[in-house]
């Protein structure tokens, strides 16, 4: 299978991190992971598993926070996502990307709960109505494999929750979760199942006992994908230039996750003509109200 980076990025503004949070079990110890071989250049980290576990528990106890993700594909315009989460309720975020074909800036607003997702797209200063779908709808309409209880949890939190320190001091996380931070479709495009237990080396920063940054670089990603039995060429040219960095912080204030106003929501549908008509009508109402 050969999939260019351009093909993967094209659908990101609509679907990345919206339709496919990591399908991995937040507690990977239920399935013994296959850890990648550490690279010779990997420094020995002073971070211990106990420190990571305490930091994860601190986030879980707090229950909320904000996050920022930068996925760099080696070009001039990385994809960025900024949002807030409330564990047990959901998250909301704004994704900024560039259409690789038209060069237009795309902004996608996202609200995701445990069972539902809403997204709205802005191009050329115009925003669409919110489009709504359940996890079943998203599987059927977007061909995205979801795992159990995947919606409502930002991918970065799956990455954080699966952090482990090996005997050699190398920090790794769940490969499927890390790839999902780049694009919700990417693991499916590569043929990596949500249940996969493959690991990828990551860099990690802790400040005052709190996880602040998790990052994965192209060389580590390519190596982990190869170890998973997937041809790295499936990533396309320039795969070793891919990187993804996620930052986690305390919420700036109270986090409230609520569905968008019902009058500005249109349901995803298998009937493309009906969906187009419904969205056109809804977009007109939204534009008038704005």
C-alpha cells in the first residue's frame, strides 16, 4: 500500500482527531506491548515510571486541562490543534491546516463527547453549520476504525496514559495513539488496528511533577512502523521529516463541554443529496444568524 503524505493531509481538516481518537486501551498493561529497539542516539532519560504514573494520576484526579498539538509534515504549514478537555465529558478544539491542493487555510472546530462528535469547517472566512454523527456514523461514512470508548478523549490523553519507561530508560507510548495525533485516519490508512500493542519512542518533559510535552520524531515513527510490520514507504516521501509535538497544561478556567445549538446542527447521512440540501439550508441559517 502506498499513500502519499498529501493524500493523508487532505482529509485532516475534516476528520483528523475528530473521527478517530486512539482506539487503544488507556491501560496498555492488559496486553504486553512490543517495545521498539532504542536508537543509538537516544539519551538516557532521568524520568522514572513512578514519576510518569504520578503525573498521569494527577491529570486524572484534576479531570480537566488544555492541550496543543503541532503535526509537522516537513512543509511550511504544520497542522495545529488547540483545545480543552473534561475527562468523562469530552473535549473541544480548533484545528488549523492548509489544503495541500488549493493552498487554502482550513479551520475545523470540534466538539466531541463519549458517543457523539460535531465539527464545523471554516474556509475563506465562512464557517459551515455543525455536522453531527455518532461513532457508528463516523465509521460508516468515513471508513475510520474506532475503538471502544474512543470519542470524547483527545488523542494526546491516550498518548499520555500509555507512557512507559523501559529498562534502558527509553520512554515509549502507544504507536496507534501517537499516529492519531497526526491524523485520525492515518492508522487506518497504514493498516494499524486500534488493538495493536506496538510502541514508539517519544521524548517527554515533566515540570513540577506534571507532564508538559510529549513528542515523536520521524525517524522514531518510521522505525516503529517498520517494527509493526508495515512498509514505511506507505507514509510516502519525506516520512522521516514528520514530527508531532503535544503540550498539556492546566485549564485556564472552568471547562464546559456542550453540544452546539440544535438549530445550527445537520446530521451526517448516507444520502449525499439529502445531506447536501440539509447543510445548505443550515448554512444559510447560520450565516444569517452570524
